[in-house]
C-alpha cells in the first residue's frame, strides 16, 4: 500500500468517526470532556478557527503548483502527499473547532466538509488502484474541486461573519 493510500484511508476513517461523533452530539448526548468546556471559550474558538481556516486555504497549494508551476514527477507526488496529510489534519482541526454540527450555514459547511473528505479519499484510493478498479468514477475529482471551492468560500464567509458580529 502506498503512502497516499494510507493517508486516504486514515482520512476516510477519521471522517467517518467525526460523522458519528457529531451525530451523537446532535442527538443531545453529552460527553462532559475538557474539550467541550474549552469550546465555550471565545478565545479557543477564535484560535482554532484561524488554524482551521489556514489549513483550508493551504490546501490550494496543490492546485497552484499544478496549474501555475506545472509541477510533475516526484515533486508532484510529494505535494500530493502533503495535500493528503494536511487534509487529514484539517479534519482533526474541524473536530477541535466545531464541537457540534451547528445550524444553517454551519451545518451545511460541516456536512460538505465531511462529504468532501470522503469524496477525495475515494478518488485517491481509486486512482491508486486500491478501490473500485473497474468502475468509472471520473466525477470524483471535479466534485472534490467544486466542494473545495464551496468550503473555502463558506469558511471565509463564516470567518467574516464571526469577526464582524462578535
């Protein structure tokens, strides 16, 4: 198994675990952890939010390196692996920042973020030949890019709303 497959599988598992955790929280199940107490603090939310947004924005380095700098070969493989690792870290930061699914735009943003992680994991595993070898899934990469654009725009909008009205 390649390293990119490993990071994709790990991201998929983390996305699945995050979905279960947030679903339980949405059902009103309280866990009473220290993290839940920290989530009440505005400074904690602001710090984790800035880190989360920075990780989301840093994911665009992959697109920039491919389209502007025409990166390929071993450099492309390294950038792709870093993209997958940062994607996994972004998922962990989503867990640390958003303790529940929220409502309205935040619910949509978190759901779209988890869905995008699952789509990108499937795409990577498909392109590596680990999963679904004989099925045409060409829509996954354009779907991942569209979801990523939406997530970036919604995250920037969320950041602007928080900074403006808090």
